[in-house]
C-alpha cells in the first residue's frame, strides 16, 4: 500500500475489517505516524456518534401494541380465508381467539383532540394514499362493514355508513397525535361513494374518551357546537362529528356540510354482534 | 403455521422493534411513514416466518433486510420507474474526489450534526450507513442483509463516511471552530 491507499484504509481498520496482512501493514504504519493514529480514533468516534444519533430517536408510545394488533388482524384474515376453503374447525378456533381478544380499556379522563388531527388523517390516509394496513379493501371493494368488524373489534359500534351508498375502501391504525400521546388505539376506516377522490367519509373509533377541540386551548374552554350528543367542528373544508358510546369515542370526517355528516353519524348504529360484545368494554 | 410458531414469532421479533423503528425513522423523513414501514416489515416477516431459518440468519438482520428492501421498493414505486440516481452510477462517480479525513472535533457533542449529515445521504448509502451505525453488523453481514456484494458495501461505506467527514468539516468551518485542520 502506498501512503494514500493507507489513509483510505484507516476507517476500515477502525472497523476491524481488514485481513491480517493488511492489518499488519497498517499497524506498522500507525506505529510511526501519530496523525494516522488520530484519524483511526476519530473514525471510531464518528461511528459511535452515528450510533448515538440512531438510538437517541424516541420510539412512539403504543407502537408495540399497534404492531401486535396488526399481526393479530392478519392472523384472523388468514383464518377466515381458510374457512372459505372449507376448514370450519379453524374458524371456530378463530372465533375463540376473537372472544379472548379484549382491548384494554383506557381509564384516562377525556382528552382534548384538535379537529385538525383527525382532518389530516382523513386527507392523508383516506383521500391521498388510500392507506389500508388492515387489507380490507378486497377485490372490487366489496368488503362489508361486518367484515371490518370481524377484523377489528373497535369497529363494532360504527354507524351503518354502507347503507347510505358507501363501500368500505380501507382501514388503518392511524390517529391524531394526541391519541398517540395517550396510547389510545385508533381505528380509522374510510368509505367511498363514487370515483371522486373527495367523495369519501372517514370513521374513527378510539378506545378512550375524547372531545373534539377547534380552539387549541388546553384545557378546552368548550368550543364545540351541535347537540349534546353529537358535537361537530370543521377544519378547512372538512367537517367532523364526534360522539361516544360506552367507553368508545367515534369521529366522522368528510367533505360535506356538518348537518349532512351528523345525519350519517346519527344513522342506525349497528348492534355489536354478540361474538364481539366482550371486546367493547 | 401452528399457533406456537405465531407466539415464537412475536417473542423473537418484537424485542427488536425499537431498533427496526429507529432505522426506519432515519430512512423515512416522517414519523408516520416510519411507523408504516415498521408495520409492513413485521407483517411481511410474519407471513414468511415459516420459511425463516433462525440459525442461518439472526432474526434482527432478517427484519432489517425486509425493512430496507421495503423502503427501497417503496421509493422506487413512488418515483414511478427506475431510481432517479442509479446506484451503480452513484458508486462510481466522484471516485477520484480528494480524500477527506475525519476532522479534529469533539465527537461527544456532534450527534445533531451527524444526524443531519446522515439524512442528506442518498438512500443506498444511508441504508448501509445505518446498519453500520447499529454497531451490530460486520461488512459481510451488511452485504447479506442488503443483497449486494461486499465490495459494494465497502465502497458505499467509504463514500458515505467521506460525505459525513466533509459535512463535519463544513460545520467546523461555519462555526469557525479553532484548531481544525482541514485535510484534503
Ligand atoms: Zn393511515
Ligand atoms: Zn386518550
Ligand atoms: Zn377547544
């Protein structure tokens, strides 16, 4: 190795990656060149520094729960596919798994959630990306609300949006930042009515008590409108409606007048099927 | 796949969730995209778990392999077509640029600057550098995880390190830090 080649190998030497012959050659050189020794130490320090930059990144709260929930959902999808292939025993097993699958309820007091948080998930996941980590879109978008409810127990209390001419278009576990903070699970399912990318309604189910806030105040001085049960708000051209059933909060979001969206929300709430009754405490 | 296998997948894979997320976070620019990458990685790994041989290949490199492949494929899809910068060309250009040694700086306090420099790297270099930064992989293992020859790993690491060194030289110059010898 000539001196310039030698310098280029110092970083690899610092990583302990040279073969014995190269190593011996470098070490002979290092013994008489303090500048190269300093370089080796700095390359090692740089790697440590990159390591710290990597591990200093905070991991979002509830990530492990969300990954587990997704794995669980994919397991159920597989079981149901096997059932269609004529393996009823597995379906029974899947039902048992479902019955045991209890979402831990959150006892926290009502969290103020900014309407913009739900509105941005609506715009990002439902309108732009058609985000579908639950893989419910299915062939030709003919999956039903009942199928979603089988996959995600949180969906059990969603209103019957499909009866208004919408079809299920996708679902994901995305929610506003406040819910991520508090660790609540948020199921986001969206329903499409036509080819117009904006003709889509998002339904959120949150296993936590939330109130919609448009003022940004903490605590919120009470900025909501609407009836006592169905509170609404707007974020730009997106309307939002929020209500609660038992310990689950629901939010609808869509590009339509608030009154129209409230009607969708007030539509007949599908009864939770007995099989999943335990999953909604 | 038996239910025992499902349990063992979670038991084996979930302890590495933090590492997978942190690498994903440096690959994707947004927290939301990082979490998405992580979800897709674990779903793919779970689906392929029965074909996975733990003894041949530790589960962590395997998860990171799925993660980086998912990331690079998504990028390619997002750009609709071939990668804007062909990795082959990337590997060859600037090959004769002047060598930059690591500047004489206080590396204990450079985390933020290094993080920024990392984020500036082209994806093919960033993936190599991130696996290197975990301190858990040899060059050989990085090559296996990324499915590239070891020579490619070495040349990409060299280039990535040079870019880091230059960014830090620039930083030192901007800050007018005393005692910095600019080596070119
Ligand atoms: Zn989403
Ligand atoms: Zn909450
Ligand atoms: Zn408010």
